[in-house]
C-alpha cells in the first residue's frame, strides 16, 4: 500500500519549503514526541478497519486513490495550511487554483470560464443551482430520476421547485419526458448528468441542446463523476457526441477527487459566462484588502477552503496535463477498457447477467437465478461472500421496470432487484479483470 519513496520525496520538498523562511527568527513549536507516537500508533491501528480502497480487489464504490504527487503536494502544503478564501490566507495556493481552472475548462472547450474549487460535488452543484435560481427566479429545476439525489435536496435547500423525469431503458434521461416538462413553460434549468453515479449512463446532451433552442432554459451539466472521460479517444459515438456538446452548456461541475486523482474533498464548479460572478458580490470588512486582484472568496459561497486541495491539484495537472493522448487520458482509457472487458466476461459466465453496456467505467450486473426475488437474495449473499474472499463490491437497488429488458430468463416477481455494481476506477483493473471474475464466480451462492 505505501511506497516509502513518497516519504523521501516529501522530506526533500519540506526542506525546500523551509528554506524559503530561513530569514525568520528561530522558532520551533514543541510537542511531546512520545505522546504523539502513542496516539499515532492507535490511529494507524484503527485505520486498518477499512476496505482496501487502493487495491484492484476493491471494485465497489467510487473510491479512487490519490496519485502520489497529489498526496505529497497536499501533505507539503499542510505545513503552511493555506486558506484559499482570501489572498491574505493563501497567496501561492490561490494563484495555483486560478491556474487550474482554465486547464479544467479547456477540457470542455471553454477558454476563460469563471470557476473555483469547492469541498466536493455537492457544494459545487449547490452553487450552480443557486446561480441558476438567481437567473431564472420562480422556475423549476428538472433532472433525471437516475441523477444524483443531491439535486433534489439542493433544490429544496434553495427553495427551488424540482421534478425528476423518467429515464430510458439504458438509464439516460428520456427526451419525451423532458419535453413534456418543458411544454409546461415553467422550467428554468435542466440538469444533464454526464455519467450518473448508479449506472454510469450519460444523458443525451445534443438532443437537449436542440430543445434549448426551442424552449429557452439553462443547462447545468453534472459531470462530477464522468467529466474527465471527455479526454478518452475511444468513447462510443453517442457518448462522444454528448461530451462534445459540453462546450455549449451554461455551467459544469466536475470532481477532481473522483477521476482527477485528488484527495477528498475537491470539487469544481465552472460557468461559461464570467458575468455571473456579479451574483456572488458581497461585503467583507476585513478580508479583501491585501491585494486588488480577485480573491477567490469573492466568487465562492464557501468561505474558508483548503489551499492544500489547490496545491495538490496544481501539482497533478503539472505532472499529467489534461490533454487527449497524455498519460492522464491513458489511465482513463484503461478503466474504460476494464469495464467493457468485465461486462463481456460476465456475459459469458452462466452465473451472471450483465445489465446495460457500460458507457464509462461502471458495470452493473445481476446474479442469474430463477426470479428477481431470489436474484436479489443471491446478490446480497455474494456481496458478503466476495468480501470474505478478498473482493469488495457495491450493491444497487434498481426498478425492474428499468432493467427488466436486460434480465434475460430471470422472471420478474418484484418491483425492484438488488444488483451488484463495480466502479473500475483504477487503470490496474484492466490487468486484474480475470482475477476479479474468478473471485466473483468463486463467491456465487
């Protein structure tokens, strides 16, 4: 799990950092080494009570280990502990954050977006819907029924009316359902999900952009999970068209702490029109006087934000630029191929029934039994048995009305079915796929 060369690199970087403050009078905070050692020993012991998220045998929830450069840069910055609310608290880290934003925006074809980092995708989506509500007061927000639950909760927090629309058999937003809502004349924002967290399905953005021309509404793209996949060169044509359409949406959320190789929490919100920054305008009597430059707190609903997140992200994007054909894109391509490989392999295994083909790196599959009730029970049993065999999965409860077309000979005798779900976020999963399937088959009830 731990490559101790990382600690050597961190030690060398800390010496470089320390040299920058050599002119100060000597001051070393004191602490009780023995007391710290005892507590840290207990911490290390308690932290063993975790799933091995870093290992390819963890093929469950959306948990991806940070890149070593991100871990080291994040830890290095903690000796300063910058706060990116105002330049007073984080000059270097604020500059790094400002450099990261156009690099992220360039992935979507945006030259000069307004944006900033957030504590995660939830806060980023909240800001985007807050702006949408300000620009379309009294209007509804609509999103797919398979969109992240946070959109409905956020709309409630913001006092915005919200409606969920149906999805098609592949878990994508139903265009007929979208148009039915639009025809009512009170929709101000459509949330398009670029890789929903349950199925990895990408909503039909090109068609929704066409509807925008007819009805006039704001499009917010929730690309928290799937946004980086736009760098992949071997997406399916329909998915490729959807990602290419992001250049024409109004706001985008992406989570660097998912596929961006960052520690939690690091989200990002982007606006195509920088003039929405005026909506953030507020007075602060003591924070914005150290520089005439833009303070990030002036375009963020959050106040204190960890500069360490910006430092880690800047270092990662410096090492692995966000460009097609680069090392970063190649790692995403490996995850994409791993998902396709797993789906294909499960289709040829008598014990499983894979559901919709993966658009990104999430694979959902049922256990092949006589009916959906027994399939659900078998999935729950396999989940436990697989963990005992060292393979860690996730489960998802899906309406049989949605996935019935993929269940083959499994009789539908329940309204929902418990399925297994694997987010193959590690590029190493491509080489470990056969071992994963072997353990799945070994764990069948």
